[in-house]
C-alpha cells in the first residue's frame, strides 16, 4: 500500500493536497473503473469533474488546480491538485513502477557480445542478442530483440520485443552482368537519449555513415527506418510508417499511421504528415501535408472540393 508520503515523493510536479491524507492506495486505475483503495486522475478541462469525483471509488484523485471539491468529498477522498494532472499522473506511475536496482540485469537466455558496453541499470530481456554495441544507462531491452554491431545507444532508451536494430540495409547496384548486386552496409546506427521504440520495428545501419534517431523520438509498432535516415528530436512516428533510405525528418514532427517518406526526401521541423500519406517531395517547416502523393492540406482541400463539384 502507498501513502501520501509515497505520492509526494513520486509525483514530480508542484501540487496541493487536500482532503483525507490518512488514506492509502494499492495501485492506479482509470477514473471510470477505479475501485476502493486506488489512485486515479482526471484530465484538465473535464466539464464533468464534480460528478466524476463524486461517483469514483478512488481514494486518491489527481486533478486540475482550479477544482473546488464539495465538502462531503473531502471526508473520504484525498484530492491532489496540480496545473498538469496528466504529467503528475505520468510521473507518479513511472516512479512507482520504475526499476531502482542500479545493476545490469541480463536474462540467462540473452546472448551478449563480450565487447558490448552496457551502462548502469540496463536490463536485457529473454532471448535477446546484443552485438558489439553501446547501451546507455537506464535502458531497457525487452525480449527477442536483436541489436547488431556498430550501434550506439544513449541513456533511458526502450527497445521493445522483436525489434531489429542495426541490420543490413536494402541497397543494390545493377552490375555488368545486368544483375542486382548487394551493397554491403558498413555504417552505424546512433540512437540518442530518451527514445522509445515499440514492438516489431526495424532500423537499418547506414551504408557508410550513420542512421540517426534524435533524442526523445517515439517510434510506434511495425515501423521500418531505412539506411542513412535521420530523425530530429521529439518526433512522433506512429504505426507502420516507412522511411526510405536517406530520408530526413526534422524536430517536433508528427507522422501519421501508415505513411511513407520517399528516399532522400526532407521533412522540415514542426510539421505534421497525415494518416496514410505518401511524401514524395520536401516538406517545408511548419506545414501540414496529407494525401498520396502528399500536398499541403489547403491544396488537398481545394482538390477535394473541385472533385466534388465535378462529380455533382
């Protein structure tokens, strides 16, 4: 069971606590499904906050700082008010359930290259294969992951199950016998700090230089990141995105589900690529592009309007 002291140590944001501080909680649950002795949260701006708090069975509720609870609520609940309840809840969960051993934890079925460099508090899951690479502090490698040689990983990285990092890229040259001849890829992969890579993703090593994933980038399930690609910082790459060889994505970019970035194409900073888009040419900073082939959203809307007029 956790107490108010545990909460204050783990929440990680300034907050005000009111109500019954003697209560305890055993875990975290959604506000709609909360049971006795649980902790939950309510998103800022929720218009039904009074009803949600009154009906929820949660003992602890994290909510926005402007909320003024009814007096009877304070008798059997502990209310934690903060300007960012979403971040407070996120940090609380991370800190309550984080590993704090400080030791490298390697599952006995994992295979580790003798020259691999592992930082502090690194975890290697079952049946993973780790080549001659570097893995930074507090990183988690889950089960059935393959990390090849010449991969450099920073700190606080998550590599989820069934990912392949640093494998051979797909590049061929039409030779004198008029046959495709495979180009060896002898470059590396660099993954900066605080990157999360979810299951079944593939990141190829570069032909000669590097494939780089910028700090804070999140890569969703079933993505393919080809050789010599680059992402900036804090970029969100959602499920089933394909980045072809040599493509470059800037900082603070959102790429929608199932999109494709053509080889050597550049996507600028602070841009958004819509779901299922096929990006065949460079995207300037700060724009939203959609469609196949992708165009600026205003152009896409205009084209759709013309099509409707023609059909009607």
